[in-house]
C-alpha cells in the first residue's frame, strides 16, 4: 500500500512537470499552429537563469527569475523568428528545430555540457507521511505548482478577453482575424505564456532532479509532445488529464516492470490513442 | 551524364596527393582526410535517403534515426555477441530494419502531418531509450558498441585501409543516388510528388496512398540501416548518437539546407553539413565562445537559411542561374 | 462605389482560380455575386478580405485594400460572414458575441431585435445551435459593430425553407443600413434581395447588370448559372 501511495505521488509529481511543459506547447500549437521544438530551450533557459540566481544570490527569487527568463525567450522567439515566417508553417517548425539545436549548443558553450547540481529549498529534502508512505516533499512542490497553474490557466481562458481570443483562435484562427482581431498579438502572448510555464518547469524540474544540463529541456520535450498529442492539441484540460495518465503509467511500469519499460509503455499509449482517436482525448481533429 | 564527372573524381580522389590548406589537415589521400570525406559521403547518402520521405513524399518523419541505429547496432550485436560473419550480419540487420519500418510504418502512416511527426518521434524515442539502457549488455549503453575487429575482413581494418572504407562509403552513396533517382524517373516518382501535393488526387487515380507511403517508408528505412552499417564500419563502432532525435533533426537540416525534394539538394546538404560539423568540432577550440560549438553555428545558419533562402542550396543555384541568364 | 475590384487574380496550388476579375459594389443595397459551383465566388470574397494572396487591385472606401491585414480591413468596417457560418462551437452564444464586439457601444438592441432567440440562448454553446440559429449568430456578430460593407457567403445554404425565409428577411432589414456583397445559390432569395448581380464563370466576370435583367431571362439564367438553376419561392 505505501509503495502504491509513494508511486502515485511520485507519478503525479512527474505529471505536474509534464503538464507545465505541455500546456504551453499545446496552446502554442493549438493557436499558432507551430509545433515548437524550441520549447525545450525555453525550459533550459529558465532552468539556468534560476540556477544562476540561486547559486549567486538567493534561492527565493529563482522561480520568478526562471519564469521571466522563459517568458522573455518565448516572446523573443515569436517576434524575431516565428512572426516573419507567418503563413509558412513548415518553415516555422524547421526554424524552431534550428533554434533548439543552436540554443542548446549556446547554453553548452556558456555552462558546459555536464550537469550542474541544482540548489533547492531545505524543506523539500524532508518527507511527509501519507497513508503510511514517506513521501519526499519536492513532489508536493511540483504538484502544488501544477494545480495552481492549471486553475490560473483555466480562469484566464474562461474569464479574460485574451482567453476568449485564444479559445476561439484554437478553433478557427482565420475567423478571429475576420472579426477584426489581431490574432498575431495573441500568438506573441501564447509564446510568452508558454515560455513562462516552461521556465517554471525548468526551475522546478531542476530542483526535482537535483541537477540541470543543456539538453534537459529537449529530453523532457519528447514526453511533453506525447502528452500534448494524447491530450488533444490546444486543450488545457486534455493536457492535464494526459499528463496524469502518462506520469502515472511511466512511474508504475518503471517500478513493476524492467527499467525503461515505463517510457516504452508511454509510447505504446500514444500509438493506441492515435489509432483510436486521431484527435487526442479532447477530440479536436487537427492534421 | 554530367553526374559521372564528380563520380569519377570521387573514385579517383584517393590517388591524389593534393594538399588543400585550411580545408583539410592533410593531403587528400591521407587517412585522416579520407575518413572525414567518407563520413561526409555517408551523410550525403543518409540525407538523400531521408529526403525520399521528407522532400519527395512529403512525409515529415522524426524517427529516421531509429532505422540508422537498427542497422548500426544490429550489425554490432550480431557480430560482437553472436559471432556472425560480417556480411550475413549486414544482410540481416538491413532486412530487420526494413521489417521494423514496415511494422512501425503500418501504424504511423495511419495518421498524417503533425501527428505522423509525433508518432515517429515517439517510436524513435523507444530506440534511444533501449540503446541507452543497455539491455543485457548488448548495446553498451552510453559508451556505445565498438565493432570487434576480428569479425571485420582485413581489407577494411587499419589506418592503411581507410581508402577502402572511403570507397565503401562512396558505393553506399551511389546506391542511394541510383535508387532515389530511379524512383524520381519512374512513374512512382510522379505518384510520390502527387501524394505530397494532394493525396486525394492519387486516391482518385485508384492507387492506395497508404500502400505507396508504406513502401516508401520501408525503402527509406532499409537505406537508413545500410547507411548505419557503413557508418559503423567507417568509424569503428555504434554510438547512442545514431539513435538520437538530434540525428534525425540534423538530417532534416541537411535536406532543407541543400534543398528538399530536389535531385542533388539533400545529398549536397548532407556532405556540406557533415564536413562543417567535423571541421568545426576540430577547429572549435580555437574559436571564441559559442562559435566553438558546431551545432550553434549550424543551427543558426539553418534558421537564417530557412528564413532567407527558400529552396536551400539548390534553390540558390537555380536563382543564381536564372539571374545570370536574364 | 464602396468597393472596386479591378483585375483580381488568385493562383492556388498551381491553378488559376481567378483570372482578372473586375466589378464594383455600390454604397447602398445588395449586390449578388453569382456563378456555378467552383467558379471562385468564395475565393473572391476571401481575396478581398486579404485571407489569401492575390494580385490586381481592390479599393475599399477609397483606400487600397490588397496587402492590408484582414483584421485592419475588418476594423475599417468590412464585415464578413463566411460560408458554413464559422461560429466558434466551443464558445457560448454570449461569448461568440462578446468576441466580436469592437466598438465602445455595441448595437445589441438591433441584434436582439432581429434575432430574439440569441438572447434566450446566450449561455448555450454555439456548437449545439441549429444551422439557422448559427447563421443568425454569424450575422449578429457583424451587426454589433458599425459597418460600411458586408461580405456574406451563402447564408441560406443547407437551411430549411422556413428558416431561409427568416434569414432573407433579416438580410433585407440589414440592407437598409449597410450595403452587401452577397454570394447566394438560391435564386429566389437573390431575386428578392439583390438589385445588381455579378456573374462569375471560369474565374472571370461573365455578366454584370441588374438582377431582374438576368433572372427575368430564363435562357440567360440557364446559360450563366446552369441548367439546374430554378427560381424557387422562399
């Protein structure tokens, strides 16, 4: 029983991390139609910015600084690289591929290829007893952050004008323009938002794994992609459901099966979902 | 048959003692230069093989590295752990990769566009995970799998025989060119272009887009595996890089830089990219900051090329030609 | 003239959809844009709106329109009601309307006067509305803001006869306030609403003149719009 509790909460911690990465990715794809390979870069930039602040100054501001760095990178990429390629979707994807390669190499040239150990708040090293299991507190940090972000995102989409524009744009972006709305401003917004969430994921992920390396973002990105596709492109709720499914599946199979089997089973889940529902769990059919 | 001239030059190159400073460290026939050129030729072939999917059939696969790794690790495992003779192992590894391409393609090609990209990416990720986890000590994990020299025929072993490896790489490239250009000329080539532009048109003709795509996917997978084998012989072993998404991304960069869907674009892109990658790694230490990172230079070049040079090198050449003609 | 289209050409996927289309839309009343299926009526509207690249010239209210972003043209008073309505299915009726509001003083009175049903269904999600209700919502979206010209694409397509009649009546009332360029297959609706007609054939303007002159002549109607075209009473 205590093993199951521990695995569940660890799986949910992982799910929280996936959700933070995938929700921004999903909104960027759903609205702007860009499969953003540079999203892992946003995460790495946020992680290193947070790491720099935490090691040179203080741990407290690491998260806001990481978020700001991720957001700034996202906005910059949209304005400088994505926007001039508007209406050339393949080129947009290719440009983000180039950015992800160049960006990781840039980080590597500054901080080296080897992982750097990531400072974390002292309390996350403690454990809390839950139903007989001793659960490390860093899980709760991640889960709490993800729940907070999920609630904030849903409220933003539901109650604000830009949320309305994003929801409408995910459905039919040309029609949003035809209502006199500059949908490209919303593109910049989702890239910034996605960058901010990825930056948060970078800092929290660094604390969770205890280290940061230039390729960390790209490694997590693949699972985030899987979460996005399973969840249905452009759906935040679908994303949350898929992140939980993927995180739990991965954790349980990795524990009870052989090492690496969890990662493979996640891919199998993706294949099954795509074959049964090509539009993902949320069911928005996108080519 | 203008293509024969570079071919003849490439075949004859190892007899040249020409020393080109800056471009190469030693004369053309030195083992170091031949090895570098051999790797360039392999990547030329791999990029052209990938472009059969990407540029010609319009299938954006992010899983090509999986098949390269299947060829590379397949041969390594059969030779090192099961003591198979090299050529039988090569045959089996390539055939195995083709079968894997058939099975995975049968699933993946049921979806199109971005979903296809995602599924292939995910499948390839499984390959990456397996290679790194080193199941049963078969793949060597992060260390890679050096090919046991005992199993390799003598004429392919040793510094003095680098020239034979160079020719082997050239032969691989010629095979890929012959197959891809053969398909371009055959009716199948027009069908592929039709598929890329508008799948419905092909369906109207009574052809099954799914089967044609699957056949192309299998062929491209087999060519990738063959390239993986040649790469292993040339460099002495398989490394996890061969199974990584980064390798697939590099192939995309090569195809696009050279000009996707053109006769020679991807081949040229592959050669130039592999050359720059190796040379920049070599001279990297002497360059300041990020310029010492080949991927930083190549990635930035790629973004600029995508933004400002549509059609890649091939498009650039075409435009220059038409500009000088007018 | 509120809209002057001159030598408009569009090439999509290697085929020439429009090959030098020229016509004018007067500042009052309804102008019908007619033609058989696939002659480029929708393409013409979308090119005017800047949704697809085109060559030639388009003049909207005295200002060149080609090359300007869609949302700017729309803000200048070019309202668009696309084929198949394109309401946002995942948004409620109220949200659909709120999204469309641009002015300080949106004209909800006119909208709910014309389409009282929308007020009752404001919390219903637009995807669950009937085809006729979706059409009303699509028309309502452009009516909330001050407009100088409406581009309306097949508003009666796929609707039941009684609903067609209601939509036609609404269009008639709307036309008292703002000129329209109307793509419409139902010739009875065209006859009832449109003063002038522009007929496209094979990517060009084949005929241009008063609607009555076109529809009053069965031979010409059949020749330009196809054998199957009949004038049904709505």
